[in-house]
C-alpha cells in the first residue's frame, strides 16, 4: 500500500517503510531495536514482508527514520503503491530471484566435482588440487558474496549471525587451502588426501579444505533460494485482491456510454453494469433490478435481489439484469480497498517467524569464533608453532561451519511439501510450520469451506397426487431459461434427476418474483409465494408447512404451480460437503476446538453447524469484523487456525496464527493463507496440520543433529587432532543423516 500518514492523539503519525538487505530474522530484530531507540518512535519490523511499520511523534522526520535504518546497514524507502499485475509481470518476480538463482547454479555446478575429488581418492589425478582450486574460487568469491557482504555489515555493527559463521568458515577454509597450496606441501604434483581415519596432530601444510568451502556455500545458498522464493508471495494477497476489481467501466455521460478506466471514476458518476459483469465500485442502484452474487466478499451464499435505491459493492457480480449504478465510494474508500488494507495490516502485525537456526546461531556463532581465537592463542602460547596453531584454529571454524545445517530446513521442507502436494496440501515455507504445533482453535468459514459454496437443489415437496418427476421436468425447463443462480441450481438438479429437459414454448422473467411460461402445454409458475398469490393460487397446508420449515432452516423455498394449482415447494441451499462432518471429527482428534464463522444469516449457520458437529457459531459477521473475531479469540490466549476460501476471509486468514486456504477459493484467500488445500476437501485441513507438525519435528531433529555433530567434533578440532578425511567424513555423515531423516516424510499417510 502507499505510505499513509494519519494524525492520531499524541500527536503521532504513521509511516510504512520498505526494508532491503535483511537476510535473517535477527536482521529485522536489529533494525527494530535501532528504530525504537529513537525518541518518540515505536516500530515493528516484519522480516517476511520486508516492511517496517513506524509510529513517530512530531519533530521526527521520515528522512530521519530512513537514515537510522541505513546507518544500521540496510536500505529503507517509502514503498510504491501496489498495482495489479499484467501479463508481463512474471518477469518482475523472476528478475528479483535471478541473481540468487545464478549464484546457486554456479555453486552447485562447480562444487560437485570439487567434493567428489576430495572424497574419492580414485578421482585425485596428478593436478587435482589445482583443478579444485580453479573450480572452488568462483564459488567462494562470487557465489558466496551475499554471505561475505552480510558478515561485513554485521561486523560493523558488532553483531554475528549465521552469515558471519558461513563467511568466516568458508573464507578460513579457502584461505588456508591457498596457503597450503602455494606455501605448504599441498600443491606438490601427485599429492593425495589418503583415505584414512586416524586421529593425529598435523601441521596442516599438506591439507586443503576446498570441498568444505564450496560445499557449504552451495548447500546454504539452496536453502536461501527456496526461502526467498516462498517469501516472494508475501505481497501476492494484495495483488489478488486488487485484481478482483474491474479494469474498465462503462460510464453514462451526457446520455452516452463511454468506456473509461475504473481509476477515473468519481463519486456521483453513473455507470452501467450488464449481466455477468462485475460492479466497478461501491454505489447505489439507480435503474434496473437484478440478483447480485456477493458471496466472494460477504460470504452470503444466496444472491441478493437489488433494485433502485439498494446499495451494491464493488467487485461483486451482477448475475441477472442490466443495472445503472451511481458511485458512492471510489478508490481507497471502497470496501475492496479497505479489505486489502486489512490484509496488509494483518500480515504486518504478525510476529516475524524467528527461524530456529538463527536463534541457535545468536549463541553458537560468537562461541565458535571465541573458541577458534582461544585455540590459536593456546597453541601459540604453548610453543606449537604458527602453522600448527593456525591449523587447529581453522579446523575449529571448518568443523563448526554447519554443512548439514544448510540441508536441515530445505530438505525436510522439500520432502514435506512434496508429499503434501501429492495429498493436495501446499505449505508456503518454514515459518508456517512453527505455528501448527501451537494451534488449539480452528475457525471455519462456512460458504465454500464447510459447504460447497454453490446453490444446490436439496429437496422436493409435492402436493398430493403430483409426481415429483413432473415437477422437476416442468420447473427445471422453465428455470433453465433463467440466468438467476437459484434458477440454475433448480435446472441443474432437475436435469440430474430426470435427464433432458423440454424447451419452454413461452418464457418471461418477473424481476424479484420468479419466472412464468408455457411448458408442454402447461402454464407454469416458479418463484416466490407472492408470485402464486398474484395469480390467486394458494399453497395447500402441507406445502405451506414445508415452505415455513425450509425458510426456518435458512434455505430458499421456491413454489411451483401449473394450470392454476400449487404443485410443489423446492428447497435450494448451499449444501454441506459430504466430508465436512468427518473433517470436524479429525480436527477435534488433533486437540482443536472448531468454530463456525460466516457472513450468512444465523439460521443457516446454526443448521450447518448442527449438521457437521460444531458447537460455537459466529454468524452475520461482516468481512472487516471477521478479523476482530480472530483477534478476540487470540486475546483470550488461544492460538487460532483459520480455514476459508473467499475474499472476505483473506484478512482473517492473514491475522490468524495459521491460515489454511481452500484451493477451490479465490486467489486473494489462497495468497493470504499459510497452507493451501488444493482439493477443497476439509479433511485435508487435518492432514495439513498433521503433516506440518511432522515436518517441523523433522526440521528440529535435523537442526539438533546438524549442530550435535559439529559440537562433538569441536574439542577434537581444538586439540589439533582432526585430519581432513575425518572432518570431511563427519560433515558428509551429518549431511547424509539429515537427508535420510527428511526422506522419512515421504511415508506420511493421511488419516484413514
């Protein structure tokens, strides 16, 4: 969103800054800490969205805030307003990742032969060490440059992160290898690294560590690339919301129809909305009557009948007749724009996911660097000689540089997400997994999530002596000629039950009442009870009770009459999915409390909740209020998962601790969610949480063992007892273990 500056009691103003140069969650914490030290400034920095939301008092300028961020070693600017993507926009995201992808490909292609030659004596030809140097040099310099740059920035500000450890470790391995090749014995033609596992002290003059420098760089870059690719989607929810609006609108000016960009609309303009078109902006109907499908925005499953004087909302679909609408709100004031702002605020308000590796590195990195310096000092002080002292110190840095750590998160994530994709579950990134373990409440949208999201013929009640097939054939034939969503549901249900439908001999659409016509020689009426009353046709008592019970349950009741007699009452509703009740049972088994949340009316909501086994219901909730419901539950100390599919759910999905979007829903909901359930089957929500928890447990196990191997070997390295083969074997074994542990996720199975 564009920068907003609003006066609030204080007096304070707010600004949103786009932050560049962050490589981990600790970077965000450091910027936040620096900003909050300024007088009159309160800031939150979100690593995932790369934005800082800053409230500042009078006397503080935005330029001062930007200068503080830049002094911390990062970039800051006021973000450009988002614009809907065009067909060519695919090059934008791709270009942002291009440098990282190029570095990754360079590292992988050049590192593989370096590692192979170091670990397989048969490949160590006469000048293999010099070939390794030629291949490893671009990896350690060009490919690893982001780590070196970040380490330098951290050093200038007295901080240390994983970037520091990676940079120091790879640089130490590479520089020592250079020394050994040019000034030691490692450059001698025919030199080999013997395949032995003896523990003995060595001066290191014949050892090179190029495979460690190149391999670590490639592994860590792979993890960074996959993380960056998932982070690229952080702003996609806003783009998806903006794309819901129309690009152009037909405006009525001086009695003529003129096509203009929607952005040029002004309050008071009158514009035309034809059947099947989206309404351009919020307004009031001036001419015409129609049914408006607002389910994507409001969650209301039944299309709303509108006529002159009725309000309509931008981005909703005109499902019936021709409308002329007078614009009442445009641009940032529309309901769609306000919902986009809600999504953004919810995303920015989320606590940045603190990656486990970064938390450990806050302690691990300084300790390792301190241990390396202590090792150097100890051996120099004991007269071991400069070469032996440096060998031990460098060995500490190399064995501590966590090769397996680079694989710990990405391999588990790749295997877990790959298995999830096979099961119709898309996991967006490692940050998502941490919240799945804690959630205890699951809030379910009704329309399109628990229910099918489309009108369906539920039941047929016939008068005495009337055949159900006759009712469906005649009513279905007449409704088939109508564009109304309820009519389409009747026609589809009739065609499914009786087969081909006859063609009406006469047809008329009566706005707000129903349809009438002639089918197979019968004068047929299908619509509201008032339509029959206009023809002086009364419902028999049994059909009257059926209509009353249907409406009490929140369903739409449609009366059918022909040849002057009431023949049937049809029930149309948004049907509950067959698997929803089973899904609720599975969610309860995971320790989650299900809650139904919907913009639909209370009678409908409670009927659906009773059918699937949900006890708590929030009904008739406006889109902006859905966020408040989630916040209220969070304020009660609950960790909330939200499952939804509509635009009206997007902000709530972003606000929830865990957002699960139905893949059959809108792009806005899918992009705002943390997990996407491709199949649209609610049972997948339970499987998604189980898989996420399993994947998180695997990542934690990987991180433990990745560090455990390093920590266990540190005393040997400090004692100068590690030769290159032992160091390489320990690193390789830890990596193999991590990969093998991750591959176990391929055996994950959905609940039976």
